[in-house]
């Protein structure tokens, strides 16, 4: 404003701030999670039906993507950034050290960034079923590499397109909407909802808050506590409803 005034008064010839835009502050992962007002997740039965549908009606990698999201609580950027070197078959683990940043959804113009918080760098134990799914996927991916060897850019991504570049976030979003419609699920489910779904299942299984915090990569325990409180409230409400339904049979 001062430069514009100086320009109109003839004190300067050029406004050095012309066309300058104040850069937007990039929110951290923790800030984004705290800002979410509504925690939406799939119930256990809904998840089972949805994952079965990804297997029978899903497109390439759909079943693996949504199963991994559900069983690990990974953020979508963390999942798309995974490389084969992050998966340790003998140890049954996945190492999270990076996230995929691709705001324009261009298959070549992406960045691999370090997670925004130290807690996001973590090692996650996975079960035998996921390990077997990853093994089968790697065999299929090797076949695609051979078939498309002249155009395949092999950077080691687990969730790679048929040209080797990491899968696009918008493709995952579109595939998710398609499957939710087929499943008849009306909830506003996003890839991040599978993270909340994973949290709810951990709580239902009796896993402690500290363990959930470490698995999800929350640096701030309050973030975990907010999700925990929401999930337990939901479970208590469901328990109350089930109890009332049970007692209806005893009423005269």
C-alpha cells in the first residue's frame, strides 16, 4: 500500500511489489487432521462388504489400495509414495519415510517430500494377507514392466501406473466413488476415511492410545485423543442402541 502511494506521488517510478502475491501457508498434516470437523468411517461390516466388492468389481490395484489403506491407516500421500524398498517381506513391515505431493495431478510433475512431522516417519507391521497381496501385485507389475519396457519409468513405486509413474490421487478418488456407488454406501467416504476406519477397528480391538498414536504417526497425542473420544462415543451409542433393542423382547 505504501509503495502504491509513493508511485502515485511520483516518489518512485516502479512499484517493486507489483504482481507479488503472499504465499499461502502450507498446513501441516497435524493441522489438517485437527481441522476436520466430521470424522467419517466405515463400520466393520460395511468395510468387509466394500473390500469384497473391490476384489470382485474393482479395477487394477483397487483391491490392494483400499485394503492397505484399511489395514494400515496410511495417509493417501504416504501410500502413493511407497516403494518396494519400503516393504520388508521377511520382517512383515512397511516403512513410512515420505509422502507424494502432486497438487496438479500430473503423472510426471510430482514431488516426494518428507512427512511434515517426525511422528509420521514410522514402521508399520502388516499381516500375512497383506504380504501375500503385495507378492501377487509385484509379480503382476513385473509382467507389466516387461510388456511396457520401452516406456516404463521404473522408480520402484509399489502403486505405479502402467508407465511406472506413481498412481494419481484423483484416480483413487474416482475409483472410490465408483465403488461406493456400487456398494450403496451413502456416507461421504474419502481415502482419509479409511484412516479413521482403521482407528475405529483398533479401538474396538482394545488397542491402547499410545500404540494407536504410533501406528497412525500422530506427533501430538491430542490428535489421537480427539479421534479416540469420537470413536468411543460412537461405540457407546451403538452399544446403547443394541441393548435397547435386546430389551424390547422383554417388555410386556
